[in-house]
C-alpha cells in the first residue's frame, strides 16, 4: 500500500508540473496556437516534467520509481538522461522554433521507439505487472511513441523561423559534433545489440541486456541529435548543452561508484568527462551574444 501511495504522489507531482509548464510556456503563445501546436508543446512539457520529477528518484536508485529493477549505475545514468531531456525541452520551450522542437522530437523518437519494441519483444519478463507503475510506464511510453511519430511526420509551427535559425556553425564546432556523433553512435549501438562484448570497459552490464539497452539507446539518441543539429548555430547550441549535461551526468555517476566503494567504470568516467569538457569549451566558443541563446523571440 505504501508503494501505491508513493507512486501516486509521483503521478500527482507530474500532473502538477504539466499544469505549471503549460501556464509558463504554452499560455503566452495561446493567440497563435492551434490544436496541433498546443499538443506538441504539451508533449515537450510532459517530457521535461517527466525527467524533472523522475531523475532525483532514479539517481537515488529508488526501487519504486521505475518499472524494472535497474543496477545502481544504470539507474544514475538513466537520471542523467532525464536531466538531459529537461535541458533540451526547457531550451525548446523558451523559444519554440521549428528546429528546436524537431530536435526534441528526434531525441524522443530515437530514445523511445526502439526501446519500446525491444521491451515488447524480449523483456516483458522483467516487469512486475502487479505494480501500478508498470501500467503507468506503458501508458505514458505508448502515448509518447504515438505522439512523437505523428509530430515528426506532421510537425506544426509554433513560431515562424527567425534569421538566427539559419546561422551556420563554426567549422570546429561541426567537426567536434560529428566526432561526438560517431563516438556515441558506435558506443550506443554496441550496448544496444549485446550486453557482453570483447571490451569489458564498454559492456559493464554483462548479463543484463535490458539495462545495457537502456543506456545504449540514449547514446544513440544523442548521436542522432548531433547529426541533426551540427550545421546550424542555434540548434547546435541546444544540442551541445544537452551533450554537456549527459556527459557530465555519466561522469558523475561513474565517480559516484568510486566514492561508495562500487566498481569504478573508468572508461565511462574518462570518456564522458572529456566529452562534457570539450563540448563546454566548444559551446562557449561559439555562443551568441548574451540573451540570444535563451531568447524567447
């Protein structure tokens, strides 16, 4: 019974967050919104609030906060993914341009759709169907899958394109983002295909293919976002901020294991702390004048 009330409390927090998010980010555009564009903003708000509410519990490896039991390291990396979605959705909602919102949709689609298919085909035995959170998980994921696919095919406009949306990135930024896309794409694909490979420093969830896929699919989503956004300055800044958040989160999650006497995934710490640091330097190098990046106009 206690589990039920804790999960109900989480649902109430999520609903309250969505209501606040709509008031904060969608209501100012009410005069130009139609049913489709309002739905797109609500999907983005749902994604932001889901990450915001869930991530602290996932980081703490709270068993009642997720639909299957994940290893502590994977749970903290899931929290890092949640915070990354908070960042990209917040920046998209601050200025809901076509490219920013499409970046959110692409990240969501690559993250959710293959994972949903893999779960339905191979991993249903990991779920406790006596727990209410299992049904909430599938209801939310299926809803987001359908909505994301629909809006990718028929994306409505919220704001008209601005001149800044067409500004191109610097060459060094493009090269770094392409390199990071290859790195995260190859690493993510390796984790998604199998939980056991020739390099133990990469495959750290041996025997737990679902957790391996959970981490791998976020890396694939990051790679897709980098490839989509690397040419245009505004979109690339949003994606770099997302990459910084995720890279730093994976590095801290790895360090957390060391602090608490767990096996230390040195490869994850070294690679993703470097990715976060270089991305921060690149982000700072090409950042537009103060105010434009977070501008609502």
